[in-house]
C-alpha cells in the first residue's frame, strides 16, 4: 500500500496538464501548452537561482555596488588617503611659513627672534616610541665602553719602565704606530714592564730577537729588535722589572736598521703594549 501510494504521488508530478488561452468573445483557442507539476517546479526554481546569481554578480563586479548602504568605493578610499597626505604636507609647510613670517616680523621690529624656543620644540612627527639606536651609534657605544674598560684596567696596574726613561726618542716614537722607540747604549738592561709569562721568542738576521710576555690582565708586551739572546725561555714566569736581556755591541746586519748618524755604541729597541687586540699608548702609561 505504501509503494502504491508513493507511485501515485509521483505520477501526480508527471501528470500532464494543458494550459489553454481562449478568446473570451469567440472562445477561439489562441495558445495551448502541455505542462506538468515537475516542469513548472523546475522552470520556477531555475529562474529563481539564475536571478539570485545574476544579482550577486551584478552587485559585486559593477559600479552598482557603490549604491549599497555602508559600502565605500575604492576610488573614494584612495582619494581620502591621498587627501590626508596632502593635508599633512600643507600643515607642515604652513608651520614653516608661519615661523618664517614670525622671525621676519621680529627682525623688522628690532626684536630678537626666539630661536631657543624653536630649538627646544620637538620636530613635527617626532615620537619617543619611534626613537631607535642606529647601528653606528651602537658600535660607537661599544667602542667607548671598551676604551673605558681598558683605561680602568690599565690605570690600576703598575707599569715600570723597560729602560732608562730619559732614553726615549719621542720624535721617532711618534712615527711608530704601536710602540715606543728607545736609543740604548751598550750594556743597557731591558726589563719587563709588568709580571708575566714568556709566550713567544722570535729571531731573524735582520731584526734581531723579539720577546712576547703574556700578563695576568690579558695584556701582552713585546720587546723587539733585541741584539742579544733573551735570558728566559718560553714558559718562564718573569717578574716586573726582571732583566730580559742586555744591549750588546750592534752587529753589521743590525746597524743597517739604524740611521747613518747613529753611533755604533747605541741600538734601537721597540717596546709595545697590547690589550684586547689594540696597541695602547705606553708613553702615557709610563708617565702616570
């Protein structure tokens, strides 16, 4: 019974009807069409969906969308942003012109312009939140902190004279980039400026011997152009003022490094002081 009822109900959707248009006066048939309930439903549904989709496309992709309440056009937004930029520029230029006119009036009237007040006023658009430290300023601050740390560390240490202080050749030392130049007579003792450990000993036929001392604060001192073998070996601990070597008679290959006016009884010795990869002014440390 259920299947028979469902079949009869489905047949009602497929049952054919005829739509006839008659002339009222003559009852003459003008138009006729065979229809069913299913055909009418499909036609009406398709038409409705088509109208909805067409309306959405028409509103979304045509200028008609501007007439929808609450919808702003793209050109209007672009014009508003451009107008805001121009307004800010005009306000800025207007402020400059007003300041210029005010200064001009002060000059004509013989009054001193208020330059201090304008200098103390923050510029247009300045904000504390937008204030950032540049890379150059950061590098400068790190450099200053490193120099202050070096000054504090070296100021507490006692640096003794490696040779007779009166024998320093200041004119020649200014030409050097990393140390002091000493004019030493034969027999002068070269001593350590600070206690440290011998970490390297170098030697060549043209420049003589060089001794490197590593100190406890991370600094290093170098004694170059020694014309006699050092008295200590690598790894030995040397106290402050301890004798490193003694200036001997200059050999021929070491006399070439000196100027022709120098006497054979003197010899040039260079002393350098390094800390954190930088050569410090040893002359200033010795004078304190």
